[in-house]
């Protein structure tokens, strides 16, 4: 399969790229930073998805919109407008089979930083719009909304016993997802799934579901 993934320089995006490569796919990564991935089937393009040049890439079969930033003053531009720009350029053509958006649990709950939550909520709504328009190609469009994930971005929480205790108290399962798990979810939704479309999958260890019954 010919796969295009944004935000592959580190973290979840890098993990997703490595997951597809492990299945023998041809992956093009796109990021504002260089990538450390060294694989014969991997090509890396350095650009800004919001304002940079977007090269011609023919016959993309799977598009994974992962690139994003948080509390930057540019969250709406990059996370939402940049994602729309990428999708409009590469998704709507005969070879497309699936589009996956890496959103966030905050897109459902409104938690975290205001512009970040808004950008991810907008991404989920846009995903459903894309599902309506790629259906004519027999393609699917879905989003994955992780809660906490063990990435370097969250090191200040992972390395603080006090903050970590507060975090795990918020969920049913006292842990966060790993990068590898989110990558596996992404692969399943993009490459194995054929019938689910226009859906958002919440992977938050039960944080949104937790409630305390008082009687």
C-alpha cells in the first residue's frame, strides 16, 4: 500500500509510520522537522502542512493525518486548517482506500487548552464530512481520539509521581496508552477495517466513562 502520514518526526506519527513499514507498505512521511526513520520503503518530506509547499504525490491509498501542535497559538491553523489542506489535496482520488485522523479525547470532552480542544473537535467534524465525500471511491474515513499517551511530550507528567497519581485517578484503568498501541489501532482502522466509516474511536482508558455513584 502507498501510505502518506503527517507528523512523522517523533512520537505517535513516527510510531504509526514504523507500524505500516513493518507490514511492507511504502510510506511517505511529512513533517516540519527531519525524521530519524531509516528504511528502504520510507520517504521523508520536510514542510509545514499549513503554509509550506505540498508536493505532488500520486495515488495515495491511505492517508493518516497525525501532525499537530498544542497550546502554540497556531493550533487551529496547523491541527485543523493544515489537516484540511492535506486531505483536500491527497484524499479525493480513485486510489484512496482510507483516511484516518489522529484527533484527541479533548475533541469530545473539551478538556485541555481551548484552541487545542477546538482544533481536535473540528477535526472530528471534518472527518465525518470527508467520509461523505470519499464513499464514492469505496473508501472509509475515521478518527482516533487518544487520551493520555506515553510520549516525550508528556514527560513532565510521567516523571512526576504527584502528577501521575492525579492522572491515573481520573481513569478506570490506571495507565496511559503506548505509542505502539495507538499505531496498531491506526493500522487496523486504516488497513484492515473495510466497513466502519464516519466514526471516532476514543482510547482513553475509561477516563470519559468514569463516574462516582453516590447514594
